C-alpha cells in the first residue's frame, strides 16, 4: 500500500472534481495544448457536434478549423488572446 501525503490526496480529489465539472458543464468546451492540438473535449461539445467518440477529435489542430480567420490564427500562434 502506498503512503500518500494529505496534500497529494487533496490534489487528486481536486483534479477529479475539476474534471467532473468540465465533463458535465452545460456548454461545450475544447482544450488545446500550446501547439494548437486538441487534448480534451467535454461531453456537451461532443453532443453538439454529433460525435460519439472523443478520439475522433483529440489530436486535431486548432489551425485546421475553417471558421478561424488568418488573423485569428496568427494571433493565437503569437500567444495573443482576446
């Protein structure tokens, strides 16, 4: 049996809580890494897209989204937010 510190246990519980909130929000969310690749998508977003398996989306590039303008893509690549 592992002996985990109370802080590690609390951190694990907080991570689990945050993930459950993310997964069950009533709005769709997508998370991307710094390179612009999708690393997570919540259930509501999958439903709104009509996708049953999140693996269909994970790893796709934000920069392949046709609705993003060239200007928006450049701002994102430069780390600018709006």
